[in-house]
């Protein structure tokens, strides 16, 4: 009985690990800068899944960089808002 429990547990862990390795996703990353090549820190960057309307928001870092991790495959709308600049969509 103890061997069977061990085999069942190992099988469950293997199935869980396999299903996670088959996940499809992608990242969106970028660097915000203006025409003079100066970076734009602390900008609000939002991606919205066009099909579901689900949105995620991040703030660009001091180097103007932003990144969205583990986004499901879909079409996204990108919106950027920063103080002193017009909103970009």
C-alpha cells in the first residue's frame, strides 16, 4: 500500500509539472523615450486584451523600461500615460 501511494504521488507531481511546461504565454517589454532620446520614468503603461477586456498596468522604471510577464496569446491594446505628455494608444 505504501508503494502505491508513492507511485500515485509521483504520477500526480509529474502530470502537474508537465502541464505547466506546456503553457503558452509571452512577454511585452519596452523602453519609453521622447524624441530627444531622454527616457520617460514613472509612466503608466497598460495592456488590455482586446477579446476579454482584461487589463494589466505597470509603471516604467527610472530607465524608462517596462515589462509585462506571462501574457496569454491574444491581441492587445497598449496605452501609455505620463505627466507632461499626451496619452499614447
